[in-house]
């Protein structure tokens, strides 16, 4: 079976079994301050070779399955994830979609990669939405 690589800009809502290669820029735990700091999700920023950036997240019940494999500024091959519409209440970007990890998601760290995937230098503006510039 051939697995085709897909760019983040080409994602459609639903389960994605294609593979995408992304650079993990940053990840953090999202906590609910109204519930004593209870962890809601593990959120992250991902970027592909065409400099498309997207927000990803792992629900709290699956975070330990993925947390040990994540390291910032690393490149990953990702497949078997869900593509969802961005939640306007919790989004960090003006992106229409988010990636949600599930128990079928495969996340493999790449040691050698052929195509350069940019890093991102970012800061939040007054609204909390990210402004960013790329560096390779």
C-alpha cells in the first residue's frame, strides 16, 4: 500500500490517513483555570515545507501517549489524525483547520529529511493571535 504525503494546506475535514511531514515549533499544556488548573489538552504549533502553519492538539486523556515523543524544533512524519474546524474561542492562528491527535495517530520523529522545513520566529499581538516570520 502506497501512502501519499500531503501538505497542510491540502487538508480536508475528517480522518486523514495520508502522511504529512511537519516541524514541531512549540507545545504546551492548556489548563482550565476555573477547574483548579485541570489539563484540557496538549496544544502545539506545526509548520510544513510550504510554511503553512496549523495548530494541533491532543486531548487530555491521550496526552501521555504522545508527550514522551514530542520535542520542540524536531521534524515528524504524522498520519492517522483528525482534521477539525478551528475553534474560534481557542485558536492561536487564523487557520481554518486544526489537527487533532487520536489513538490511531502515528507520530514518527525524522532524523534525516530532504526538504527543508522552516523554523518560525513568532510573537503574539494584542489580540493574542500569532504574528510570525520564517527563518530557514
